[in-house]
């Protein structure tokens, strides 16, 4: 748990308004904040702003929050903020609020779509890809996941069409679209991307594997297509991507085979890592759930194979995709019973993984 001590901060508070379709600064004031409540007389008489930004200019390290009107503004107009630092502060705070279940996953997806439309920093777009996958697959209520995936994929299709040919934005939007694709139309578009039909998009070996693995995850490609891709890319990286693709095949038999590879002491670290990524394809919850008991039963044995192998298995094979109270209870029961005498570091890893699951459950409750 973080400290509850109230520390003094020197920061700036700013009022922003939507002026002719652009979010513009109206007024800001720098002040010292100390204690639980700080009055800002300089804002007395000001009309309520469309966006109230605390720590404008990023003068201090602090968790900031938005009021309801500011959230509503971000859901429509985040991309209309011209200053990249201001946008970054809004992105960071919105993500933090989503993780803490202070806004819903649905709200965060809406904020992201509004912001991506005007985001010039490719590093921000790249980071959002991870955040949006986490939001939809872990923090969204299960009843909302499919609709949110489809909504984001459709938005990314538009961003992809508008992106400059050959740009880093084009590449990131192609990946984000592919990650969230759901419909038959989406699948056909991924195939077109794989075939190099989007002008400007350089489809190298790594990107080909990205598309092949996505189509495997969706149940479109199987072992024949995966093996054919390896024949095109007979490199160490190709072998690793091949292992990930095989582990991604959405069948129980494929998962059982991947489990053996992942837990075998002789498996190389690189093949193990890629196989874990494929095994843990987050949309394959029903398959992953069938290995939950096996995960807890083998924890101590695999931990004994050495720190790198053991810690990788404990952290990365935890069935986080199965976001249920029953899975959380199973985790705590292991810590209380079978794992109570296990090494302290092992218990710590399991407890941290369980805390991540508990966070996801709180977020899902908020998104109901």
C-alpha cells in the first residue's frame, strides 16, 4: 500500500475550454499545495472550465484526477489539445484512473479513441496499444468486451486509412487494428495487410509473423500456414515466432503441447518466452482456465528449476485472463495452504499476480 502522508507540492492549476473546436488554455495559476485542502482564490468567479487540469506543465510528481465535466471533455475532445505535454498529462491521469477503477473501461476506450485521432507522438500511440488491450481484456466488464474490441478496431481502421503512407503511425495503427479485429471484414483486412496491399506499409518478416499469429489466434490460420511462414523465415527469430504461433492455436491439444515446452527444463529461454506469450493469448480464456489447477500444482516444482525459469513461469503463466472471483480465491487459498511454506520470493510473485487480478475485478465492477 502506498503512503497516505500528505506532502507539499508546487504545481500549476489550469482551466481549458473548447474554443471553435480546439481545447485552449484560458487561465493558469501556480501555487503551493499543502494539506488535504487548498483554496485557490485566483479562480473565484471563473466559469466552470471544460477541462480542469491539475499539475499543468508537469511541475511535480503527483497522481491527478479529473472531475466529471473534464472526463466528458476528454471523451470527445482529447485529440483537440495541441500541446503534447498537456495531452500526455491527460493520457497518464486517465489511464491511472482506469487502473484504479475511478473511471470505467468503457470511458477510457472512448477517451483513447478521441485522443488517438489527434495524437502526434508515436510513442504515445504505441503505449496506448498495450493499455487498450489491458483495458478491454482485463478491466472491461465481460459483457462489454466484444463491443469495445469492435469499436476500437473500426476506429483504428479509420486512423490507419488516414495515416501518412510509410509512417510509424501507419504501422502502429495497423498493429492496433489487428489486435482488436473481430469481424469477418476485419479478418479480410488483416489478410490484405499480410499480403502487402496497404501502400507504404513495409511488411517485413516480423510484421508478417505479427499478422500470422493474429490470424492463428482468430482461428483462421492453422499449423499448415504457420509452418509455411517458417519456411519463408528460417532464422532464429523465425523459429521463436513459429513457437509462439503454435502455442497460439486455439485448441486444447495445442495448449497441452505448449505447456510441455514451457515447463521442460531443456527448453531455451527465448522459446519458452515466446511459447508463454502464445499460450496466454488473452482471448482464449476458456482454454487457459483448464490449466489453472495445473499452474498451482506445479508452481513449486518449476520454481526449483532455477530463478529465471521459475520467476518467468510464476509471473507470466499466472491465469490473469480468467478474471473471476473464483480464480482470485484459488490464488489466496494456495498462499494460505499449499504454498504457505514455499520460498518467500515465490509467495511474493503469486501475491503480486493475485493483486493484479483483484485490480481487474474492481475495474470490471466499475464497468458494469
